[in-house]
């Protein structure tokens, strides 16, 4: 690392932003601001080999989020420096041209990021550069919650019980009021030159309901705590009702942190503005996010390998036609197709439906969960390595505290239970608009009552549920 310390930036500090695109409750930024030294705010579109590149939907979100972050920084008299490349080389270059003597960041917990950050930290220290990292994205870091034998938990309920005991003093730092700018900013690339927003075609029109950025995240939380939380426990499983917070992409990009969510929700309950039981249920979902981070940290190979190794011998079937039908929402099962179409159009899918479509791919089509995970990675706005891998392995039965493999979701029964009037299905599958409620989740049983437009796809699903179920059980028994 070539560092030239003498220039006119007087001991500047670099804050390397990653999944912490906010000003409030950002310990690395707060530390830099409190020092009174000039601060260089840097975002690197990282090309380090081994670090998983973001999917297309995530890049859409990143584009808007970086724009908002820069606007917020400009209000503090600073700005965001953007660079694309291998993180270690970019940092080297920015350090040597800026004369900065310190680099700060907030930690990430997947193996590729940890390996990269550890190597960078060693290089920086060898070059005499001060370097510190902080926790911005978790209530508890993975190594702080252990069982009586000082081992990580593999089961959620005891994990969350233990995790909560650490949460008696949750503190949220406000955004800094000012952020001293350097005399000279290092070279920055333009956001537009990164071309993160899709063109030709622009497939992102259905993403317009989202407001990426810190202000949008806080507004989502406020809106959720002011009403939908009242029915969260019961309604969160109904895809036709907007009863969940939709904070997932904001949490993933760190536009809001879990400490902020925790405190706001607890305060709402204490003030009597939100029912305490609903708040607890909601926070336990945030707890699953924590649990998945902990599992990924302690079992770093799970993005490619089963948490339960016996599943690595599962007899997956490769079937491009089935996979394509699944991605396009053309399986002939309305609840599956509606979910996949919702995902394609909006970059989001309701949690209950995520479970149904994942189960369908894995168990009805016998396609490897990693193929589904990769599709979600590319199309979800909230694509998040610990949560995506953790949930796919949960559905596959191969993960930590997973749903048993033999619990195979029946897409008809799931549809009838969670979307009884077909409101959700009709929203995403216009061909089914005229189909009566009693047939909406099994339209092929009375093909003569189907509108002509629905007959090609909904006259016969791509696999028969009972037969597929039997084949899935056979595959499982072969393990
Ligand atoms: P809410 O119900 O309002 O929950 C609040 C927060 O808790 C969420 O924003 C999220 O951060 C967390 N949370 C909720 N449910 C879960 C869960 N099951 N596991 C972990 N954290 C949870 N979530 C992601 O954030 N990124 C992913 O890539 C992702 N992939 C998934 C893949 C599959 C196959 C399945 C079944 C689920 C996946 N989830 C993923 C979990 C869950 O579906 C989403 O977090 C949730 O739907 C987001 O909606 P919300 O913000 O309205 O959630």
C-alpha cells in the first residue's frame, strides 16, 4: 500500500460506506464526525473477486439510495465519492491521493466480505493507517450470543431468548449535525456513468412504490407503526393485505438500522400507540434476520453447501423448461404464478408466497434450491445473503431450525387458506379475473368454466400435485 501522508487534507478520515447508507445510527460516520477532522465519504462498487455482485434489482435500489445519501451529505457540507473497482486497490488509490490517515467502516458478516476486510485491515495497518470497524447492522453481533457451552445457537427460539437479554440498553446515535469536508475531494466517478438504472428496456416501472433512502426508510417505519402493526400477527400471512412493514430492502442497504427499528417499535408499545403483542411478533421477525446473520457467520459455507450435510446428496433434477415456467409465473398454480409475477413486476414478494413458491420449486419440481436462490438474488429488491440463503435452506429442510422436508406445501390448500377470495391471485393474473372464488386456486378442475384466455395455462398445471408430492417423498427417502 503506497500512502503519501503529506498533503493539504490534514489527517482526513475515510468513511467507507457499504450496507449502511444512512447518517443516523451510523457508528463509523459518527466516529469520524466527532473527531472534527475532514471526512471523505467513500462508496466503492466493489469488484473484489469472490464478493458476490449485486443482482439487477439491487443495483436499481443502490442507484437511488446513493443519490439520496449524497443529498443528505451535501446538506452537511460534504459529499459522496464514488469509485468502482477492487476495494483494496480503490482504497489504496484514494489514500495515496488524499493524504487520509484513517479508514473507518461498519462490519459485514459473510465470509467473502470478512476475508476482504481482514486483508485490507492488515494492509492498512502495515502502511501505518489507522483503521477501525463498528457494528451498524445488527442488534447483536454473531459472536455475542452463545449457548451455555459457548457455542452458537442452531435453533431460533433459544437464540432469540438469549439475544433479547443483551438488549436492555439499545442506544441510537442521531445523525451528525456537520461533517467537515476535505480541502480537496478525491476523484469521484459519476453515478450516472455506472448505469445502474436499467434502460432498453427499463423493466423497473413497477418499482415506483418504493422510496429508497434514509428518509423513505424512516417514513415506512412510521407509517407501519402508526397503523398496520395493529393486525400484524394475524394479517402478516395474508398476501392480499398490506400488513407488513416492507422494511426489508431498507434494512438490507442499511438505510435504517435494527436498533432504530427496535427502539421505535418498543417506544410505540410503551406509549400505548401499538399493541405490545404485535410489536413483539414484529420484533421476532427482525430476530430471524439476526439469527440468519449469526448462522451465516458461524457456517460461512452455507451459500453453496447445505447446513445439514446429508442434503448435499439430494437427487436434484435439472429441468430448464420447468425452471423457466416457474420464473415466468407459468406453472398453472395460481398462487405460485401470482407470487412470481409480483416479484418480477415489483421487486418484492410477500413472505407467505415466498415460502409457497420456494417449496414448489424444490419439492414439486425437484430443482436445486440454489437455482431459486440465484433467481431471487437477481430479482428481489431486498436480496440479502444471510436472509435469502437462510430462508431457501429453511424451505428445503436443509437449513438451521428448518421446516422438515416432508412438510410439502400444497399450493391449492395454501392459496385457499391465505387468499380465500383470490384477491391476491386476481391482482397478478389478469387471465383469472372472471373465475369464481371456489375455483380460483384449482381452475383446471372445471375447465369449461374458465375464460378462454386462461385455458392454455390454467387448463392443466405443469405437474400434478399428488404425483409431485409422491416423487418428492421418494427423493427424500433416497437420502
Ligand atoms: P416484516 O414482516 O415487516 O418483517 C420485518 C423485518 O424482519 C423484515 O424487513 C426482515 O428484515 C425481517 N424478516 C421478516 N421475515 C423474515 C424471515 N423469514 N427471515 C429473515 N428475516 C425476516 N428477506 C430478506 O430480507 N432478504 C431476502 O433475500 C429474503 N429472501 C427470502 C427467500 C425466501 C425463500 C423466503 C421464504 C423468505 C425470504 N426473506 C428474505 C424473508 C422475508 O420474506 C422478508 O424479509 C419479508 O417478506 C420482508 O417483508 P417485510 O419487510 O414487510 O417484513
